[in-house]
C-alpha cells in the first residue's frame, strides 16, 4: 500500500483469451478471463445479445463467433445496465431493437456522458479501437419497468428487474424453459464486483431473488460461465460475501467517525487476504469503498463519477 499504484487499470494491458461456449440449448457465453462478458441467446428466428462490449470493433468479434453457429439475424441488444464498457459497442450489431430498463435510460440521461469519459480513462485496454464508437451515447429504442417478455419464435425470454445492486437499473435476461440466466454485473465469478454506482443495502437481497429462480446455468458479468447449479451458487455466494464484507467494514468505520482514507486502508487490509486474487481487485476497491462510505454516511444514491472525480479520489486514497 505504500507505493502508489498506477491509476485504476491503466497498467493492465495483457490480452485475454476469449472463450465462446454453449451453456444451454439456446444460450451462449462470450468470456475473456475476467474481462467483461457478453451473453447470447439464439432463438428460433433471431438472436439476442446482452451486453455489447466496449466498442463496435470489439463487438465485431462477438458477431464473428455468433456467425460460426447461426446465420439468424441479431434482432435484440439488451443493456443490462448503463456502464460504457457494456453499451458502447451496440452499433456493431445492427440490431432492430436496443432494450433497457427505464431506470437504465434515466441513468444514461443523467450521467451517460460523464461515465463514458470516466470509463475510457480508467480502462484503455477495454476500449480497443475506441474511434469506432459513434459520437454521442447508446440509447435504448425500447424501455420497460419491472419485467418484459420477448418471444424468439417459441423461446420465451424474460427481461427482469430483480432489484437494485450494481446500479439502480440492473436487468437480468432469464430463459425460464431452460433455467438459464444472463446476470450482467449483478453476479461476478473470480472477479471483484465494481460497486462505485451500487446500492450496498439492496444488493444481497437482489442476489437472493436471483437464487430463488434456481438457475442451472448463468453468464456472470465477469469470469467463467457457470454451467451447474453448484457453480451458480458459488458465484452468488462469492458476490454476496464480497458486498457484505465491504459494507460491513465501511459501516464500522463510519460509526467510529473515521474518515474515508482511514476506512479505505482498513477495509483494503481486511479484504485483501480473501479477495486479492480476484481480477481487478486493486482497481475496484477505491471506487467500492468510496461508494460504501457515502451510503453508510446517509447518501442514498450514488454520486456521478467524472474523469476529474476519478483522479481526485485515486490520488486521495492511493497517492
């Protein structure tokens, strides 16, 4: 902790091995060793993609993999939440509809521009060929509140808001006929949850709501695809434990009257033995503790992250 780290993950330039695997009859997972995942549903008459990758150039590789297994049109792109690294590749699919919760659209309106600048600065490697991103933001063409059902021929696909967690707009993609779930960043596996825009008090209950569906396969936001009920349970438990451990530690510090810097150092040292082997641990912890400190201090909703705020926070906690 004494030596200042490079800001966020600017030092993380190692290319990841991509895996494209079928996890149920109609669902596929595009995963990359802890980089953001994409979930794919191949229905009777068309394809749905959940989470787009960060640029159209990167989306092109997802399309290439899809075309290895089907020539059906990509009709739907689902934004599980608003973060730039998940949505800015949408233009690369030529989809008829871009779907999101109304809460996610509201967040794009409120903070989309700031988030775009912030994330591109934090994660250069994840925005390969960023010049391929069209000007402006990715906007949904259709929104819903609570639940929306799509029919890909005879295949039922449900878009559901099961509660707040990673953001207030989180949406899961649920295939009830084969009990397969695309979770977005509500669930991570072997990867540190990013909680800079989170609702710490709500997130564990939202994970319980996912568990209540009894999924047998799940594509997490980051990490390997989970293809057994036991692996799904492990992913849910790991995510829940991390969120609870961060918030519990931060709450103790706030109650004791300690400042953010002291609480960050305490929480980092408490969690390091258990979680430091997870992908992006050092990147996420300052953002996670900053948001947890705000929530524990009575700030119900996350503050907007800007490129400037990122740098100020990083210098204060890691400088």
